[in-house]
C-alpha cells in the first residue's frame, strides 16, 4: 500500500504543494485533504491503517488540517517546535502526531532525521517507519537539514480528542531557537 503512495507521489513542480519558507522551516506540504487524484485512494487507505494504532479516545483528522503529504527538498529543514494543541475551528485537543516515512530508499548521510528532544530519540526517514508521539508541552521536535538528491517525503496525520486542552493558549505551532 505504501509503495502505491510512493508510486503516485507528485513531483516537486506539482502545483498542489504549499511552500512553507522562513527562518523556522523550508518545506512543502498539502493543505487539507487535497492530494493528487492518483494518490488519494492509497493515501486514504494508509490513513485508515495509521488510525488502527491509536487509542480509541482520540480520532484521526480525516480532513488533514496541517497534515497530509509533506516534502523537504535538499537544504530544507523544520526547526525545533511544539505542534499546535488546539484546532481553532472545532476546539478539539491534539493528542498525537504521526509521521509515516514514504521514501523507499534513504541513506543516513542524506540527513533529514526527525528528533524528539524530550526522549532524545532520532529517526532517519526509513521506508514504512511510523513516528508517533504525544503532543505535550514537552514534545519539542525538529527535522534536521536534508542534504539528499531526492526530497524527504512523509505522510502525516494528527489525532484529536474532545478533552479540554491543558494549555488553551498554544493554538498554533511554536518554534524555539
């Protein structure tokens, strides 16, 4: 199934990419559930599979607000940050963030590792590896600079609950230096 996602992954020139560029990030991502038509069925199936790993009081955001397809080209990065804790449109609390690595072949010397500072874990983007973490106030994480001949490609999904957020002030991602 993940190979089908990879086979239909759009090129770097696809007009559906949104470019996030600034001092805190240099990456591309989809906005909402809009993915390439060829990839949509495979991605929907992968999202359903990821949902099987999460506890029942949390539910997946199938509209992919801030989630979906992400790509970091050579030279790109995502600085240390906390994910948003509240979806402003609904008041839902984010419980988990999941990142599924899509590249079928990745070499560690290409960089792009995901680092979760709270635990000291570091994960290179290996094919079919799912990185899942609770989105707490201690869940600072980043993606180190990519130095690869191909983009680092991931599929992300967020899980929410109706529980009252612990910190109602952190509504959007907060970056640190």
